[in-house]
C-alpha cells in the first residue's frame, strides 16, 4: 500500500500565518492608540506622522539585510532572532516619554520587522508546492490583515480601561511566545523535519524539480537588480505601499477627527476595511493559482488578477472620499481595501515564481520599494492634510492604484531570474 504524504508543509504555512498576524497587530497598535498618545503628549499631526514614519523608514532600510539574513542562515534562526527583537521594541514603546524617544523606538521596531515577510517567504520557498504558492501567500497576508482587523477594537478597549501603554506590553509578549514555538518546531527544509514522511518529501522535491534544498550562498545581486521584471515588480509594490500606509497608519485618526466617530466606533469602523482585506487576500491568492492552472499561463494569471485588484481600489477610493455620509465612506473604503488586497497574494507569489532559492532577497527588494512608498506617504500625509485637507491624500492614492494596475500588466512571472532554478511547470 502506497504511503500517504503527511501535511507538515501546511502546518508550516499556518505557523507562518500566525507570524504575519502578529506583525500587523504590532504595527496597528500605535495607529489605534495614536489619538490618546497625541492627547497626552500634545503631538501635532505632523509630529505623529514623523513618529509613524520612523517605523516605515527602519522597515524600508533593513528589508534587504533582513532578506539576506534569511537566505544566509536559514529562516529558523533568522525569524527567531528578528521576532524577539521587534517584540521587545513593541513593548518598550510603552516606556517612551517624548517624540524623539518614541521615534527612535519605532525605528528600531521597524528594523526588526523588516525581515519578517522576506524571511517568511524564504521559509515557504522550500516547503510549498508551486501550485500552492499564490494560495499560500494569499492566506499568509490574509492572516496579517485579520490580525490588523481585530486589533483596533481590542486596543480601543484596552486604552479606555488601562491606558494606551497596556496594549504595547500585551502584544509584545505574544511575539516572544511565537518565536520560541518557531525555533523548537520549524525546520529549514523538509528533510530536516522529523514529522515529514518519505511521501511528502518526494512530493515536495518532485514539484520543485528534484533540486536538493539548502541554504543559499552568495546572493547574486547583479542578476537580481539587473532584471527588468524586478524593477517593474518593485515600482508596482511602491504604489501598493503608498496606499497601504494611509489605511494602516491614518485611518483611525481620519475616522475620529474628520468623520467624527468616537473612540469606540472608531475602533470598530477602522477594523472593517481590514476585515474586507482578508477576503481580498484569500480571493487574489486562490484566483491567481486557479487561473494559472486553467489557462496554463502564469504570466496572464498573475498580471491580470493583480491589475484588476488595483483597478477596483482606484474606482472605490474616489466615491469613498467624495461622499459626505460617514457610513457610506466606510462601505466604499471596505471595497477599496478589498481590491487593494487582491493584489497582495499575487505580488508575494511572484518572488517565489522568479526567485527560487533567492526568493527572500527578491521579495526584500520588492518590499523595500513598497515601504519607501509607505514611509513617504505616512510622513507626507500630515503636511498634505494641513495644507489641503483630508480628501487630497486619498485622491493621490487613487492615482497610485491606477499606475499600479498599469505596471502589473508588464510583469511576467514565468521569466525566472535564474534559469537553473526549478519552477512551476506552468509556462
């Protein structure tokens, strides 16, 4: 009787999903607590923008070092190190007593989180079948948005009951617990994991072209940075990052100060677009894999789904901004964020498609551009709002979504950066 493959790779995926949830929980804590932080310290909108932007600059600058670390020492050790690092600075945020110290703390928090997605992508590259890549990336990013969606109402309750510092302590401790579980259970390759049977090892290796997995040596940066698809992918993700940061960093403040919601309603309504994003992540990841299997064209399946998501976001941002009805604004914002998140599973599947063993470094370059866009957007919003009002940042975001859709149509996920790398059997 033929042995049935174990499904350890799916447990690896769900543990990775938990990490993605924690990353976004820790990010969204400060945006949800921002109104109370500003009230206590008297921070202006521009000052709060600089503090929020400090995270994104640290996150941007250390994307490539983080991806390199995962490719160099393996995801097991690398993720353990960085999750403990950023969880410590999540908790330390509660001890900060001014704008400068809080900005430094958030920068160092960003340094730690910078490697999370590139290293996690690397952790899946030798575990997931090529036919599962879009779905896997959709599920992981859905987990991050689900964590972000749950966070605002929880933080609002904690702030009302215990003050704004308590959420940072609670959420920081969650990351420490995850890091310990990851280190003691996860292994960098299926061959190293004691719970993987021979049938699952053969299934994974057969799907990856029979190449024996291992840690990457020197990173071929010349090949990565010299490939046109890398630049198109990165500029597209810059457009995504610009828009994402508006919703993650500023939506609670926007709903409270411009749309007039109190703290409790702000927590609820700030979570709804993020919850809609969960479904966008799942749909985009599933749809691109399904379409690739049905059409036989990986290029078509990745580019069209990604472009359609950006187009939907652009179309919905405009009425969300123009309406005077706060509830209708939230409804259109949910649709806009849903469309924006349709692109995510597709975007993060592409580094696996084209990067192979160097998927961590490829995704790090992509995510660097995304978070440079996000860092500029977060800091600029405070100044734009002061000069032109709250509507203009959202109209600019709609423009970035339009550009992102156009760029997506120029991405060819079937063109591997390294011709010797095994890939999908879909051309």
